C-alpha cells in the first residue's frame, strides 16, 4: 500500500498548535498574560494567608473536629472510624499528621466533653485512641478546657 499523502496534523502535534491558538483567542478576548499570571499567583499564594485570615478557618476546623467527635460518640462508632473521619477533616485543612497536632487533639477532647463524657471515660478513651503520651495529654486538656 502506498504511503498516505494526507495533510492531517498528527495527534501528538496538535497540543503544540493548540497553545498558540489559545493564546491568540485569549488576547482577542481582552485577556492578557499578566492578568492570567496575577490570577495564578493569587491562587498559589492563597494558602499562605496571614494568621488573622486563617484563624477563622482554624476555629472552624476545631469546631468540625469537636462536633464530629461528639457525633461519633453519640452514634457509638469505633476508634478506627473516628480516626478516618478526623483524618479526612485534617486533610481538607492541609494537616497531614493530625495525631501530632495539638489543636486537633484538643478539639477531640472538647468533643468528648460535648458528648457528656466524664473524666474516667476520657482517660479510657484516650488510652485506647492515642499513639503517644503527648496526644493523650492534649485530649485530656481539651476536655478540661471545654467542661
């Protein structure tokens, strides 16, 4: 069979054509690369907010952990399920090691207080839930602060 004489652009080359075409379309629409750069820069730097801006989300996160803990206790869930739920909340906030996060563990303690736990129950919970003495202390402190 003779070689094809088609003038089609190979698939792998199309993306190289698409970029300049997209740039021309954006320019025609009144967009500039500096506008796009500013937007990208703002998106990238948004996680680097000042402490006054992030304190609202920090408080919201701690309330979410507290409420999730209290609801989990009320529903009779087990420790593994609670770890997964808190891990998900922490991940949404960019916290990768919530077990070593003092605010997270204090919020767990506050959740135990909200659930109506007594000191003895908190000690038993912390003994089975925590991975370190420091984590246990933070949970107990969060419980005491919320009482």
